[in-house]
C-alpha cells in the first residue's frame, strides 16, 4: 500500500518537474525572440533610390524608399508600378535584410535581370546596379546612413 502511494507521489513530482521545465524553456525562447525583434526594429534601413531610366514613357521617374521591402510590377498595390506589357503583375521584390539590399524575382513570366544576368535566387544589389523587369530598366542608388 505504501509503495503504491510512493509511486503515485513520485509520478506527480516528475510530471510537475516536466511541466516546470517546459514552461521555463518556453519563457526563455519567448524572451530571446522579443530581444531579437527589438534589435531588428532598431536597425536603420538605408534609403534606396530607384530611377526608372527606360520605359515607354519619355520622362524619367525617381522613387526613394525607407521601407524594408519594395514591390515592382504592374499591379496598383506595388510601390513601383511599371506600365509595360512585358512586366508581370508582381514582378520582383527588393528587400533589405542582413544589412544589404537584395533583389528577388517573383516567378515573373519574362524574368528579372541584374546587370544583364538573370536573377534566379535572391541576389545582393549595390549602388549603380541596373535591374531590368520586362523592358523597364531601373537604376539603383543606395544612400549611406548618416
């Protein structure tokens, strides 16, 4: 009889210890995630200037962004709307991560090119690079943080 009670008490203590360990582990993960999110939110995004240098339009258009992500395409929800039949609805994305700007093709029909090289995977861009979406050419200027 006493052995059965002792086994029950040990099982309950083991279950409590297990739940306490799981709670502690989740709390540590939550705290680390919040610290990481605070660090990322404090990180400054260097402004990127995109100049549309070739399109059906005769005048050049110039855009400056401070956001972490810029969408290029024909859809009105894109930050840069390119009125060109050869440009997909959501053609490409510029994204700031790991302290660099990256260009990524969004499975466009005619592809995205960086300095005449087809972009197959996210690729780092620097000032002076030319991105081609369809027939539209965009010159990139990354401004320094001050």
